[in-house]
């Protein structure tokens, strides 16, 4: 009875569901133990162009690329221009605690977005990108000699995967020479599953699987604005802000438990309930200074309070959701955008810094992240077509207590395509 109770307690304490294949575990959008909590690891809402500057963008106005941080910036573009940006990312994680070290690499689509004009002062944007990713894997073996002698090898496996994606469509209007505003609607969808196994090698006792699957969907709105002031012909100062409204993630949460062996699998419990999770409102503002086509620099601040999002505290680890905050600083520089001889002089060079307080708190300790970024845009052919590269490297968490320290290097590569619409050639 004592042995059986110990096994059941361990099984119930672990979250999970059916065993997933090796392909499922390898095809993750992220790999971090901190994605176990809440809705997972939040995806940075940036293209390669803005991520190279630390992820700033609220005050950036530039006709060469699409700025997802503040869609009010779309009015800076040429009134006949069509733009498309497609990017992919690679995440390289190096994890360490007090006893072990490991490494993991993931890759996925970062963004697919295009923008086009409606009227002289109106522009639209449509796109899709991840909102959050879940990916983690733990495995331990039973060390109690009495259990191993009676039942053979016992493995406890805990792993999770899945993503929540966001589709968005919005528009921007230039109110006058000094003010632009934007509004976009968002639709969230996807699934995330937390798995656990208690696997017995001998077959004398049936293995156990427990866990839950979250399949959310929901709508959201985000409003943004930019105000511009030109102290001289060479300089432009822009102040930007955005506000993403609180919205509920509807859908279902399925909790279940199975007992299985090599021949059959029996359902121990199966319960499906409605989701009661919210994406909290997010407020962000920033300022940027630009000198013609030479350089631009800015700073952004974002805050999103997840403490009332509806997440349940996780027993045994002291998890609580908290307010997430971030500060981002960045700069870009072009030696000579109109040089006709040397390509490297027409390239854009970027650098930045960001400090993030994530929404995850464990045992009263906030999980914080610090990172540095570099990037470049290489002109391709003509107009504003470019090949963009950004590198983000930094650290999250620590090795104090039972925490994990993550050293990471993230790469984003994107292709920006630009063309002009509705131009009728004078000569055929």
C-alpha cells in the first residue's frame, strides 16, 4: 500500500497526457522549462529589422520595413508601396542548474506579414506570427532500491509542447502631418499539451499517463498612435504608444488520466471544461530620434500584468503569475543609403539591449532576462528590398535554489520585398 501510494502521488503531481513521439518533441517552437507555466514562453512581436535594435519600434517611423510594434508607423510609407516580410527564427538554448547541463535547438516561422495602401493617407496590414510557445522535457529514474527491486526500472517523464498563434489585420490613418493612429484586430488559436508518464519497464504494473490539453481561441484589439515633431529639416522626434485590450481565451481544457500496458489502454478519468484564462491588457510607449536617412535611436517600455490572468498556482514549485515589464534600447546606422558603388555603405547596421521581467515567479523569485542584439539589412536589387539578419544573445533565470539558468543565442532571418502598385507605364 505504501509503495502504491507513493507511485500514485508522483503520478498525480506530474501534468501530462498521451505519450508523444520523438518528432513531436523535436518540432518545438521553444525549449525552456519556464514555458511550463501559464501560456508558455511569450514570442517577441518583432521582425528581424526591429529585433536587431533590441526590439524597439513604438517610436520608429521608416518606409523601408514593416514595424509590427506600432502599426501607426505604416503611414510613413510611400502611398503606392506594397511590402511583404517573411521571417524564420532559430533558438539555441544552453541550460544549467546546480547539477546538470544541456543544450537544445529549435526553429520555426517568425512572421509572415504584408502591408498595402488603401488611400493616400490610409494603409493596411495583414499577417500571422506566434503568440507563445511551449516546449520542455524532464526525465528522472526511481532511486528507491525497494521499488526498483520489486517493479524494475521506473521512469518519470514530464514534457510539453504546442503553440498559440495570432492572426492580425489592421489599418493606419495619417490624421495630419504630426499625428498617425492605428487599430488592429487579433485572433488567437492553437493548442498546448502538458504530458507526464510514469513508465514501468517490467510490465508487472501498468504505466500511468495524466495531464491536460489546452485548445484556446479568442479575439483581441490593439490601438496605437505616433506623434511626430521636426525641430529642424534634418531631425525628427517621434513619440509612440500602443494599448492591447484585455481579452478572454475561450476554448476547452481537457484533463485526463490513462493506465496502459503493451496491449490495452484504459481511461481512468476524462474531464473537459471551458477555458477561464485571460490575456491581460498591455501598455507600451516609446520615443525615437531620427536624422534623415543616416541614423535612428530609441527607447521603449512595456508592461502587462498577468497576475489576474486566471492561471492556477502550481503546487510544489511556488509558481505565481506577475506583471511582466521590459525596457528596450536600440540604434541603427546607414553609412550612405544612396551610394551607387559600394553595397556595404548602403547596408543598415543595428544594435540594441533589452531587459525583461517575465510573468513567471518561482518561490518568490522573479525570472528575469537580459539580452543584447545586433543586426543588419542587406539591400537586394532595387527599391527597399532587403535581406535582414538579427542576433539576440543573453541570459534568463539563475542557478540559485532550484532554478535553471539559460544562456541563449537566437537568430532571425527575413526577406523584405517592396514594390509599387498602380503605376501605368508611359511606353509599352
